[in-house]
């Protein structure tokens, strides 16, 4: 069944190259932006976690002096 899908996709690509290329470019662009958003939010979460932890460390040092 999967081989039939692959053969069908190859036939469509050969028949309508412009729309196939447009779909592939759109898919790759969407996946790239999803990866960028994922890593951007992960880095932002790490920065927030670090800043909140540094605030507590600074507060403990101020209280012990």
C-alpha cells in the first residue's frame, strides 16, 4: 500500500512540477519555522529558569551577610 502512495506521488510530481515544488517548499519552510520556534521557546525557558535561580542565590547571600 505504501508503494502505491509513493508511485502516485511520483506521478503527480512528474505531471505538475510547479505545484509539487511549491508544496515541498511550503512544507520545508513550515518545518523550519516550527523548529526555530521550539528552540526559541526552550532557550527562553532556560533563561527564565536561570534568572529565577540566580535571584534566589543572590537573596540567600544577602541574608547571610
